[in-house]
């Protein structure tokens, strides 16, 4: 299940932090802080899966030079030298096979993080240092996340192509200064960025065919009745690993236990409500109608499922078919032409050999095109409205709801027999009516003395 998490904090000298140290730790790199001469070496750190630097113009940036410039641009002892964004990557977007993921430069999770980092860079005119981290070995293995370290000042290029830091980014300005520029508060801006991440992540989930979505709103705003989780943080996690007690970790466990208890109560209430609803439904209407309605809903779900699968497969097969048709067309244009002119007889042998080679190459191309055409026709039957798709949906519905399927078939068979009996009785009634009319006419003829005979 996709979860939403996006938080932001400042890297400030007032807390004893530096942008150079933060960048080295997040990216697992070796960087020297020219301001105090301290070298930060985190090259042995595990779990850093991917790093890159994003700029507004899409150009390159040297990590060490960038963050030393960020430190040098600030004079105050309490200056903010960087802003960090921490986000949770939807687990549905992370390829399951790690080796495959390393080979795929355009894997969905990395593309999404890169797209979001580029949006931040362009929105504020800053440089963003990206680091994607794997889940901790002792933690939830779905917890792939990213750290985006952004400069607090806007960047531009000098004549040599290097990055130069200029004015403060609008997000770092005070609310008074922002109002004078016609901007909202910084808190409203952070809310907007949370909404931006929600939109980008949900578009990525939709592109990859996942139904899961994330929601930037609070649990209360979503109508979800459970307590929010507590973020333990690196300090609390480190204490727990050393066998010490962390108050935040204890609070997180208590909140999680409460959430489990509330979920159990909620599930019990939901089941009870569903049971009552079913009873009311069967009281309000005849049971056959209720069964047919339930079966129709089950069929609609399975029909939509089959249709979506068939549509995706058909699109892929159509792409292969188009590609193969292009290859056949290209090869057709290369067919050798029969010789003509005075030397035609001497060129006939070469033409026949070339024709044989051309024909030998055409046969597998045409065979493959025919196979793809046949598969397209086969898949078309599974698209929405196709007979094969309808039968597959029915089999899946029967497998998912065997009791409902049996009752539905029994009801439909009873209705079929009742309909057949009604038709038989209607035919018999029409026959009787015709016989009565005949007898009535015969009696009338007899009364008139016309000597009606059998």
C-alpha cells in the first residue's frame, strides 16, 4: 500500500551542522569543508543506491564545489546553508529484482525522484543534490526513500560554466518579505510542495498500472479514524540498536499498537454492518433479485479486470505488429528487379540467386507478422465486449464466489424452467381458445340448419 511522507528541515549553523557534512553523509561521498578544514568520509556507508545533482538548467554540478560555495555564501553564525526534503518512495514503483533495478537507468522510482527534484530546482532556481536510500536491514523493506538537499540560494552559471550562488530562494525568505513580494506564507508554500509530490507520485503510479494512490491530506481530512504514526528519527533508531530506550520509539510502538487495536475494532464493526446490510437487503427484496444483483456486481469487477489486462496486452502486441509490418515493408522494397536489356540473359543467374536470398529472408519475416496478426485477433476477443473475455470473467467470478455462482445458476435455471412452463401454458391456452372458437362457429352453423358435418 502506497504511503505519503514528505518533510522538510533546514541545515543550520546554529545547530552545529554544515551543508558539506550533510551532503557527504546523504550521498555516501568524500567531501572536505573548506570553511573549517574538516574532511567528511562516508564512502563506506551502505544503503545509498543512487545519487545525482540536479540544476535548473539541467547542466552538471560538482558536489564538493557546490556545497563549499553554499557555506562560503553565508556570513551569519546561525545561517541556513541548505534545505533538506525527505520523501518516501511508493513501494509499488520500486522494481522487485535489485539487479534488474540497477540495470534499468529509467526505473520508475528514480525517474519520479528525478522529476520531483527538477521541479524543485526550477521552482526556486536552486541546485538539488539527490540521494536514494535503500531500507534499513532491520526495518521495513518497503521503506525506499530519498533525501533531496537543496541550496538556500539561487544558482546561475558563470562564464566558465561553473555554478554561482546569488540571492536567497523565495522559500527561505521571511513571511513579511514574502508578503511584500505578493507571495503566501512559507507554510502555505510547503503545503503546495506536498501537493506537488502527491500529484507526481500518483501520476507515476497510474503510468505503471497500479491502483494505489497517496494522499497529502491529514488522516482526519481523509476521514480515516486512526492515530498518525510517530517518526523515530536517526537518533532514536541508533539508541534502540545499542539496546537503549528511546522515548520516541516507545511512543511509536504505543501508537502502532493503538492503531492495530482500532483497526481490529473497525474491521469488526465493518463486518457487523455488512452483515446487517445484507439482512436488510434480503428483507427489502426477493432473494433471487439480491443474488442476481450480487452476481452482476461480481461479474462487473471481473469483466473490468480482464478488460484492463487485455487492453495492456493488446497495446504491446500492436506495437510489435507495427514494428514487424515496418520490417516486412522495408524488406519488400529491397526485392531484386528482373534484368532487362541486352545483357539480361547473362544477368539472369545472378538475379535468381539474389531472389532466392531475398525470399529466404522474407519467409520468417512474413511468418512472424502472421503470428502477430493471429495473436492480435485472439486478444481482440478478450477486449471489453469480446466473447472470450466475457467467458473468462465468468470463470474468475465463479472461482472467487463459488457459492454465489451456484445459487445464481440455480435461480436462473428455475427462472428458465418457469419461463418455459409459462410459454407452454400460453400455447395451450391459445389452442383451447382456437378450439372453442371452432366449436362456437360449428354450433352457429348447425343452428342455421346448414347441415354442418364432421
